[in-house]
C-alpha cells in the first residue's frame, strides 16, 4: 500500500498541486454526507475550510486524498486481495 | 472492558456500534465491564483495570498520539504515565494513538495494541444521525472495525483479527468504488482507504484470550 509519512514530506509545488486537487474534490462532496475525523465532524463547507487553512485536519484529509489517488493510479487497490 | 463515552456525534456513533460488539461478546459468555457514557472516567477505568485485570480493552473515544480519552475528553490512558495494562489485548478505536501511545503500552506490559497511526475516520449520513445503526454508510467503516474485537472473542489470535478486519475493510472499499455504489459511498471510499493504511498491530501477534 502507498503510505506517505506526513504532509511535511511534500515540497511546496506538490503541496500546492495537492491542495488544488483536494479542493476540487471537496467541492463535489455530497450534501448528505459528513465525515468524522479526530474530534471533529465535518461537512462540505468545513472540509473546504480545513483544506484552505492547511491545518492538521486539512493536512490529514489531503494526504488521504493523495494516497487514494495514487492507489487508484497504481492499481495498488486491486493488489490487496 | 469497553469504554464508550457518548457526548458528541462521533462518540455517539462509536457508542452504538460498539454496543453490537458487547452483544456478541455476551453471546459467547464473556464478562463485560461497560464504561458507558459518563461512566467512562479515568477513576472507573483505573479501578477496574487494577482490580479485574481484563483480557481485552476495547477503547472508543477521541485521542491523539499520546492520549486516549473517555467522557468529555478526559484522558484515560497517557503515554507520560506507567499504565497498569496487565498483559491486555488493546484495540483503540481512537485517532493517532498507535504512533506513540500504542508502542508505550506494549512497554508497559500490554500483549497487543491494535490502533491507528493517523486519524480514525468514518463517513456518515446526516439524515441517519439520530439512528446510527441504520446508517448503511457508517456501517461500511464501523462493522469491519468491530471485527477486531469480535474475532478475538471467537478464539482467534490478535493477528488474525487485525487481518480479518482489514480484509473486510478492503472488501467494503471495493464495493464503494464499484459501479453499484451510491455517490456517497464512492465519495467516502477515500476515507476507508485511509483507515486500511493506518490500522496497525504492535506486540504479540499470536496473542489469544
């Protein structure tokens, strides 16, 4: 499985690109969906706010987005039988 | 011993879903000490830990790298303390605790720690918030995590329980990215992938109760 240790491992350009992708994905989050992460429960607008601020929750969600996209692209998802 | 505080949306979901583990455990004749709601305090936790030396600690609540909390975010396990974990098998459905606290609890004497290196995440449906057990989206996250404990109760090793839980998470994940999935399930799939990557086991893989 593809694991990135931390947001700090990414360089400035990678962080900018990831933020753009994560924001674009957040814009299409369904309205009837919330996510529990850490001590927070987050709806679409809060998800966008956390990503924009690049706070701890935002960083976590962006890293998950990156790992998910990498796993889809690499086929790792289908190797984990 | 189970801790399941219930004071916000996240703990409310964990409270109800861990109730299913308790039912399953009772079916198998397991004695349960249920630190439910406001009873999930440090005082009650320590008291039972020292007097009864439970085989399994199933901890539901908020946390961070160094702490797992009970009711109202009161710390019940901390990396700065020597915790009397008495050769227990611990499953912490709590954020980040595997990264520091989990390793420390093994040093303190726990046989096994299963938990998450990063945030434990689950998606849930707003319209089901008052009926968490009817939330089919949350089920995709919380049912496989329940398997960590129910598999151990059925006599399997900690490693088998950990792998079984991750295998079912992966099966759910594949359903969620399939063409049959709802839009909500497809969207939430990335979060389940995060849990699959983040769930780890430390300690004695062959440990059983």
